C-alpha cells in the first residue's frame, strides 16, 4: 500500500496472476507435459481452494458464504453439534467428492487441458501460495526472535486468560480469530492494515506484544521520489528574476548563465517541508495521519520528498520529459539548511505551528497546536549541454 506508507486496496501480487508464464519447457519436454495433464484436475482443485482463501476470485460471493457458514457454526455450536453438524459434514463431503469427480471426468474424457491452461494453473498456484505465506516473510526466523516470542507469550498468557474469562468468552474469541484469518487476504483487510500501521500507537503496541525490533522509519529508495518535469524544460526558459521565478518540477531557477555556445548553467533552489504531528503522551513525531501530507514533501505540490537527513549526497534529481538535451546535476551547497525566513526569523529552528487541520499558522507553540512545519532549502547547479542531443530510437 510509495514505498511510502500509503494504503493499497489490492496486494501487489494479484497483478502477477494476469501474466502469462513461459511454456517453452513443456513444449521441449512432452513427458512432463503429459504428467502435468494427468494431475491437472487436482491442480485445478488446489487453485480453486487458494483462490477463495486469498480472495483473488472474480466474484467474492463464495468468501461471504464461507464467512456466514463459519459464523453460524461457531455461534450456534451447542445447537447444531448433535443434529445439524452430521448433515452439514455429509453435504460438504458430497460436494467435494462431486466437484473432484466432475473435474476429473471433464479433463480426462471431454475437454483435454492445453499446455497454456496447465501452465496458467501452476502459475496461479505459485502466486497464490506466495500470497498465503506472505506474512511469514516479514518475520526473520532467527533464534533470538523465537526467544522473544516465547518470553512475550509467557508474559501475556495470564492477560489472555483474564480477557477470555471476563471480557470475551471463548466462543466469541474463536469467532473473532476465525474471521480474522478468513478475511486476512481480502482487499479491505489489506487496506485497513496499511492505514492502521501508520499510527504510532499501533507500532508501539506491536513492539510490546511481539518483542521484535520494529522500525518506525522505512528504508530510503531514491527511485521512489524521482519526479518528472512536465511544465517546461529549463532549456527553453529565459532569464528569471528572484521575485518572479517559475516552478519547474518542484524547484526554482535562481540564476542562469551561459557557459559556452552550447552549454547553459542554471542555479536552482530546492525547497522541502518537514512536517510533524503532536501525539498525546509521545510528543512530536514524523508519523502523520493517513490523509495528511508526508513527513517530508515539496513546498508547492506537497508531493512526497526524501528526508534531508538521508539525502545529503543521494538526492533524486528531477528528470525532464520529452527533451533532447543532456542534463547534469551537482550540489552548490554542501548540505541542507533551515530557511529562517519561513517563520519570519522568529526562531533558529524555523518551525511554524498549526492546528489539527494545518490551519491558523503561528510562530509559537501552544495547547491548540497539533501540527508544525519548517522549510529546508539547498541550491544546486544544473548544466544543460545542447550539443550532445538525445534522439529517440
């Protein structure tokens, strides 16, 4: 769900289901193709089960029917365990046997599976199995982590028993746990988890419940913040004044000079906003609400920007779309610095404080101020070489 923390309404692995695998292996090996054709009915059955479990089917009515059936069985277990349960088990077993028999009969006697159908089924099984085991990939299986899990489980067991006996009965607990497992891979559950994970309280609770070292910030990747200038290119702009500078892909042209008949040098100014929110009991933090601006963003567009702490030398400079000249970037300033003019020079830290909706700016902190921002600036040199033109293929 950037790899910024934004909500994605569909796991990224779902897109792989539409890709066609390579069938050259089965064409070169007819024995392997014949063997896979024989077990194709069972592969189709496995794929159907994984399709429901991972919520990758076209129509999720089967998932909702499964949730209703599971809820009904768990909540009314005392009534149906003696009379209705044997009937339900018989119907379920008969349905499975009929489905398997019909698939085997159709694939062996009526419609033979093609190589593409076998490969697509194997491809879908692989992708859906990876989606099913995806949560385990995020937990490093090391001896230290197993020790932490064991210790936290031993410490939380009395609290769990107290909750089950006083607040949530065992029947309701099994119902909640089953619904959580059955809906874990649904698009709505996936989106809710991504949104909740942006909360600092959820992360702190995860640290205390699991004992694992959960990082608050994410790894920096310069490609995630690469921007493209679609307004105009610096090669076609005239001399700009400081009081009237156009915005070109989140930077300003401060000065322009002619280096040679074919080279133009421009001094540009990058302006980034650092944003924080006050969390009660925790103080100021760079973790913001899901619908707010990022912790670092460009001043004009408010698009996500990399942190000034991690981009001293590795900044993703903008690229220019549909241009034929060669561009090279280099920093003029050695590091980022706070723009004290942003808060009219009231403090060296440069913070401007806002209310809960990023309104009513003030230079002083107060009880009604829950958000704040400050501007970081840095100058760079853009060299445009008009001799080395880049032609489209």
